[in-house]
């Protein structure tokens, strides 16, 4: 946490994740108040995370071949620009009351999403090159903690600022956090790119071939996609659930913060659990705990029960998510890390807009309870499909094959 390089990245991510979640929850509140539609709230996530589905594989290729500093700087710069647009819009349109008024929110969210595309894969892929041997498990836990802490602080701060000072103040906080991360980038000693080998295939297709040939890795990416899909209700369905149980905008922030508090607890207990259970077993356990939390959300009728259900879901999410991410990093050869982690980002973030759109439609057309139940059912199916024994397959050894074929290991 206090290493010049890893620590600067850690604190920068903590600031920017918190700021991003501040603006996400504020955008959800503003859009829901203006349109009274969960689908419109879901569209914020669609525009923010939709670019992941199309462009992240290309960014993964860049992460394996080009300057890490320039990619991270460009990505954070785009996020900064998007945050500025949101703050300026909130100042110019203080009382939006229609879908037309909130269109700039979708545009700014898309700019922020492009920033995630450009800088996301390289920030994930360079972690193993910034640490010493034997530190991967701890590094992955620390790498996940900014998202967890941000989930606690961001929604609460965003909701409180919106209630007491308005959306302009909340969006301005997000601008400050993005700017702070841009400054911290200049204190990081970015790891050098691995030497390019003439016999190695650096194409996106090579990364896809590797994942397809390692079925355990493919399954872990599928598990990550299910977790990303099922985590979206904590944002998209928070406003309609708060309304359903008789709460206000403040309860929206409390619900999302409860999810983050549960995730923080899951992160804290991950290391003790690791002494008794494998990462594969923790992944399975977390999936089922998160499914239970979503079921509790579906049957909640009062605010305390809804808040507790979000905490349970957050605990399961973080335990499963971090354990699965560690298993993925352990299996990926360094030459392919950027492209595989780009696919990991697609699995986690890229499927969130799909989840947001489905959640919004189901909540508007059927009910918010039914939307939660669908996410819980998906996780239950994932839990049945993923069994700890499936991760026992040997890790492909890229050194065991010629350099030109190192991206296509034997079937695991």
C-alpha cells in the first residue's frame, strides 16, 4: 500500500473508483427522479460499460505490446473529461424532468466507458510485474480493495452530497478524484513491457485461442461474467427497491453502501478463509452466498431487510470475485496477460450493461422483486455448474512449447 509504484496505483484506484461510484449513484438518482424509469437508469450503465464489449480485446492487445504509462494516462484522461461533462451538465440543467434532459448523462457515461477500455486491461495485466514472487494472492486482494472500499464510500457520499448540496457538488467530487489519479500516475514506476519476440503471435485471435484451449480458464471467465451480471442490481435496482420499501434518495446510497460493506467484509475474511479452503472452493461459496442475498432482496418489504440483503450479496460477490481473479492470474502466461485480462474485463464489466438493461426492463414491466429473482436464479445455475474440483486441472505451461506456439497450450 505504501510502495511508490504499487501504492500510488492503489491509492489512485481508490480515489477514482470512489469518484466513479459517486457519479454512478448520483446519475442513477437524477435519472430516476427525472424519468421514474428503472430502464432509463439501466441505460446509464449500458452507455458506460457497453464499449467494453466491442473495444476491450483491442486494448488488451495494446497492453501486451505498447507503453503502459501512455495507455493508463489516456484512459484516465478520458474518464476525467467524462466527469467534467457531467458536472457542467448538472450546473446547466439543475432540474431535469424528462428523458431528453438526461441525454448528456448517457454521452458522458460513454466517454467514461471509453476511458475504462483504454486503460483497464493494462492496469490489470501489469500487477504481476510490479510485485515480488509469492505476493500474487495478497496483491490481487489489495487490487480488489479499492473497488470494495469505493462501493462503501462512493454511494453514501454521492447520496449525501445530492441530498444536502445537489448533484453539481457530487459530480465535482468525482472530477477531483479523477484529476488526483492523473497526478499520481507520474509517481508510478511502470514495469517495462516484455521483449517482443518475432516468433510469438501478439494478435487478439491468439488470446482467444489460448482461453478456448484452457477450459478451466474459460469457465473462470464465465463465472466472472455471471458475477458481473448479478452485481448490477446493486446500482440499477437500488432506486426502485428504495422506492418499493418506502425510502428516499438517501436509502439508495445506503443500499449500495451496504453492498460495499459486505464486500469489504468478504475481502477481510478472504485470507483466513484461504487457510482452510482453496480459491476454487471460496469461489463456489461466494456464488451461493451472493445468490441468497439477491433472494433476500427480492422478498424485502422494509428498509432494514433490504439493506441487510445487499450486505449479504456484497459479501458473496467479493469472496467469489477475488478468488476467481486470483485463479485466472495464476493460469495466464505473461506474454498473454494483457489480452486475457481484457477478456476478464469484458466478462466482468462488459456484461454489466446487459444486466442493467435486463434488470431495468424486468423491473418496469414485471416488478423489482422479479428482477432480483432472475439474477439470483442465474447465480444458482452458475453455482451448480462451477464445482471446486473443476479448477484442479493443471496450469498450462507456456515454456513447454515453442515460442511461436506458446499462446496455444494443451487442453487443460
